[in-house]
C-alpha cells in the first residue's frame, strides 16, 4: 500500500532566480493577507462569509485592476495555493484545532511557495551526478538541487522554501512504498520523559536504559548571548546587522537540527524494537510557562512523541498514551503505595511500606507501562524482577551511545 511522503532537497538558486523567488514569495504573502482581509471585512460588516470559490474569483479580477500588474508577472499557481492554505487555516480555526491565522510579513523567518502538478514543474536528475535540476514556471533557468536520493515517483506538488538562515529548500510530495518494519526485540516498553535524563525506558524483557539529554540550547547560550548583544549594537538594515542576524539564524537552525536528529533516531529505535510503546501525555504548553520552560523546549519532547506515533502507525505497532493525571512518580511500582508529589531534586526514594529503594525515572516508566496495560510479561516473571526494574541499585551496565542500558534481568 502506497503512502504519501515528503522528500526534501537543499536548493542553490542563482542570483536572478533568488530575485524571481523573492517576487514570488511576496505575491504569495499578498494573496494570503488579501484573503484574511476579505474574511475580516465580511465579519466586521456582519455579511455572509464568502466561500473559497467566490474569493478566488474576486482575487482573479483584483489582479487585473490598475496598479496590480506586478501580480501577473509571477505564476498564478502558488497564489491559488496560498488562498487554499488560508481557507484551510480558517477551517481548522473554526474546528478549534488551531488558532486563527495571522498576517504574513516579509520579515518572517520562513517564506514558501507551492506549485502543483498542473503548474508544469519538471525535475530531472542526470545519472552519476550529484545534482538535480528543477524547472518552475516564470523562473528563468533550472534551479540546482543537491541530490541525495531518487524520487520514488513523480511529485504531485513541490514547495520551494526560504529559511531564516538564508538557505533554500525544495520539498516534493510523492507516493512511495512503505519501508518494511524492523523486527521487534521486545513486546512492549514504558517511556518516562524528563530533563535529568531525556527518556527512561523499561522494556518488557527485563532491560532498562536512560538516554542522556542533548541540551543543545544550553550549550549554545553563551554564543547566542554574544550574537544578541552584537545585534543590539548594529544599525537596523545595515550590512553588519544582516550578517549578525544570519549568524544567529544559522545557530538556531543548527540547534533545531541537533534536536531533530536525536529525537528521530531515538523514536526510530523505540518504535522499531517494540510491538507496543507506552508514553505519558505531556502538557508541554503548560510546562513552557514555568521556570523550566527553556529546558522543556530544549528537550523537544513533543517532537519525539509525535515521531513515535507516526512510526507506530506506519509499521503497524501500538502507541499508547496514558492519562495526563496519572501519578506515575508518586506511586511505588512494587506495592502500589501513593505518598504524594516529590520535589524534582529527589531522584531516589525509599518506599515507607515495602522499604524498596526506587529510582524515580525507572519507577515512573514502570508505572506508565502498568497504566497502559502492557505489563503482563513483567507480572509473569514475579515480584523480584519488578523490584529490580524500578530499583536504584547498581546493575551491570552495557553502555551505548548516549545511553546507559542494563543487562537483561532473569
């Protein structure tokens, strides 16, 4: 069964092509903002909200009015897609799936334009060459793309993007055969997300591990502080200001790439090695408002959990999210006693009832596995295995890259 996937390639347009793309991005922003204006005016005047077809017809007539001839110098396909995207944004806002759309500016970090198959875009790759070539309507020449892998089929659409760090990228939507699922090594696992350790994982076969956090933002704070200080001393719009701004954007892009790399690799391993994955439901938006907001953003929990959900759906695995209010860190996984919340600096604690010395993260991961109903294999092994899985004792540790993984418990 074919799936819809995106294939991204780094683009290297020439100076003339960059100028043409800049005009195209401006026209797409204008179409988006024009659509928002029309909807807001109808709302303010208490008029019936116009449909997408009506607004699309009005915009076609608007482009032919005197003073708007510059909208005819670029391809009409991306502007039509901008109108469709605005309509989709309003539909999601009315369904309470997202906030209301906002106006776009040329100073926004991300600029994009989408071409569909009907716009007659062509892409080719010469054999034994490291380059691909993309031809777009009303843009002279072919845009060079760095080839990394072949497209599995003809693209249905291509989106050209300009990032805040000044780099260009082309994203193709194609149909591809799904990759075969890796062979699972465990029946299930429970994952507890944290800041001291990015993920504490307890497996159903008696192994456990902790993944060390990346802290990419914390490591780059000193350089970011220096760039921010230099940016505040520059004259806005000057060459030095733009040079410093690009350096700051490149550093943020590097931080995002490091977070994404760790989250995607860890998610691929967790989803590939287990038939079922139990995770906690995280209120990241609420935690971002606390004093730990910067550390929570640096951990990129949502990126990891979303990727696990996507891979489990692709490979036919099961991803279970337990209730947000489950007291996984307050309950002893051995006897079930709940003794209330504990400060974050308490990493190990002794249960007053059974006297077990518990590791906070492993104990929470085991409770998450129990709450998801995936701990039958642990129960069959007896209480001793459960005690050792959640205990804070020193086991024989087999080290992996960035992890502390224990040997199998018998």
